[in-house]
C-alpha cells in the first residue's frame, strides 16, 4: 500500500460524480494506492511466446497471462535477481524480445487487431515512447507501413531507439502536431490509433505524483487538443477504416465527451464499434455506449479508456494541403542493388528482402513497399531502416540491418553466451572459445534474437555496437 500517493479531494469529488454504480470510491482509492503488477509483452518479431514461456520456466520467472493480449504477461522475477538487475538490463530486454508495458496499455492495439488483418497503411498519431507502435508492428508482422508520429522532439528520439531495439522495419517516423494529418494525408489510412495526450489520471499506481497538478480546467484544456486530434484522425482515415481512440485517464471530459464530439461533428459518417466482446470479461468495463472504461480496481491494472469507431462515409476536407519541397531519397541504382543483394546472399545466406532500396547521399535505406504512395505527403523524421553506408569498395552494414533483418541470416551468425553478450553491450570485443577462419561481418544473436554486428578476427569478434548504445551498467548477470 502506498499511502503517499497524492489523491486530491477535488479529484475524488469529481470522480464521485461519474464513477459507475457497480464500483465504489473506496475500492478505487485502495487500488490507486496499491503497487502495480509488472507486465511485459513478448515481441513476436524476435521471440515466440512458446520460447518466452520456456525461458521463464528455466529462469524461475513466474508469469501470469494477460487475458486480453496473447503476448502479454504479468511477470515476477526471483527477489535477489529483481534487486540486483533492473529488468531493462536483462538479456530478454536488451535483445528486444520483451517490452515492459502496462497490461491495460496493450488494449488499444488489441482493439485494432481485426482491422489490422486488412490494413496496409496504419497511423499511430501520438506514438512515443512506442509501446503501442511496437505492438502494432508486431501484429502487422513488419508488413505494410506504420506511420508513427510524435510531437515532442526528445520523445521522437526515444521512439526511434525503441523501434531499433524491437526490430521494427515497417515504420516511418514523423514529428508533427497530429492535427496536420487530416490536411496533409486526407483519407490515406486503413487504421488509426490515437493514443491521445491526456491528464494521466489512470497512472497514479506507477507515479504517486501523477495527480499533483490535477484540475478540472486542465482536463478541459487537454480535451480541446484531443478534439483537434480526433477530428484530424477522422479526415486522415479512409472510408471503411477503423479508428481507436484511447487515453490513460478516467474523466469523461477527455473520454466520452471527445467521442461525442466526433460523433456529432461527423454525424452519419462514423459509428461506434462496441468493445464488450474484445476478450472474456470485457463486459465488466464496458460502458452503455460500448466503450471500455477500465477502472484500476476492475482488472488490477492502470486506468484506461478505449473507444473504437468505423468510418462509414466521406466528407471533403476543404483545408487539404500539399507538401512542398523535394524528396531527399532516390531509388538505389541497379548496380549497387545487385552488389548489395549478392553480398548478403553470399555472406549471410539472405536470399530476398522485401521493400525498396533507397539512397540518400551515401546512406542506403530499406523502405517498406507500401510506403511509396505516402512517401512525399509529409516530411518524415525517419523512413524505413538504414541498412548500410556506401563506400568505394561496396556497402558497410549498419546496426539496424542486424536488429531488423538479422533473423533471415543462415550463415556468419554467432549466438553469444551471457559473458560474450555482456562484453558486447559494454562495447568490448568478444573473445571466441576457438579461433575462427571466418572473415568479414557477423550477426550477433542473444536469446535467439539478432542484436547487432561485429567482425570476425581470428580469436575474437570486433565490436561494431554504436557508441550511444554502449552501457557500463551491470548487465545480464547479477552474481
Ligand atoms: N502511444 C504511446 C505509447 O504507447 O508508448 C504513448 C503516447 S502518450 C499517451 C501521448 C504522446 O502524445 C506523448 O508522447 C506526447 O508527447 C504526444 N503529444 C502531445 N501532444 C501531441 C500532438 N498535438 N500531436 C501528436 N503528439 C502529441
């Protein structure tokens, strides 16, 4: 019980005015003051759920399935390990096999699951730090194209780093106020997630000070931003497309009222898709309108709100705009494409890569196929993945080639031991048990997942980990 959790009286008075009849304010306060169970999501781009379960069994990690997400688990590690090694320094985390994600935050992407089966072009309008972007990318199996947008520049960097760690290859990152999408990308998307900026009332279990600056006025102010964003999302969505709106807050001002605004503004063109059957037990959190209003005491989680809509008709957006300025990439010339494909086939056994090879100065990038129709609509912060840099004798591979595509390699890979992996992430060269006659680049793996590149050198592998990823912390082992 965390009795230092700050819960202002004015907030409680407001909650009392809208808490549903079947829940009590006492249980709500008790839940807000209880520690949150840690949950993780298995990144199926890197590891299967079966492999994860086996790993947990071998390492005495206790897991409990999250009922609404096949890849989500509440996780308890042995006490000594938990004390000495933060989860972010474990091998499963460093290798991108897991993402620490609150269980209720897995719900919004799950609400898009059916729609994603037929979606080529998807927008995550407020994406950083990227828990849901990486969940969406895994659900899309790295196919199609996922545009992940974030307003804050420092958070775009975190988003990019997370996508690299998770091996996401179908993403384009942008750095705008989400309100521009309706104007610049009118009816471009099959599915949209708007996980909106909000007052975060549902997050007090993680952050005891989350309600420090709470006021009804600030709820109202944020709801103005949310309305702008949901309006933009409506215009950016194709007719027939699906929109999921979510927040980690509880107040109807930022939830039901924003949804009502959407339904009123676009009467007859958008309808609610109820979420009461999303998973067994969903009805416990479903409102009369068909939204999920997840109170922390219902599933012992953070508070969340999720609404799903289908766009049933079209209306013109008179504010549509066209981006000016040249596109800085060109299709990679055929000779370089052939050289590159021959190299990765001969050296790593990688026979095909889906996507388009594109060049900007000396950089070689791989764009998702479906990006072509969208690549000049807005200016992107990052498009696809940078897989190499050209030089006079060919192409030098980049770190992301390994993290996103390394699982296709059948040759010149090295499964690192825990000690070797510690050395690798600490920026040291990796000693080999036996000298090797192999030469050139090698893809390094950990827990079966590709994590980076090195160079064979007789008794060792020379480390190619980018400097900004080097860590001097206690990693992987703790004894
Ligand atoms: N979807 C993220 C995830 O699952 O990791 C969490 C998103 S968080 C709830 C909302 C994000 O929206 C914040 O990163 C915030 O910086 C960003 N944001 C705030 N105002 C925005 C705007 N007008 N347009 C786009 N993003 C915005």
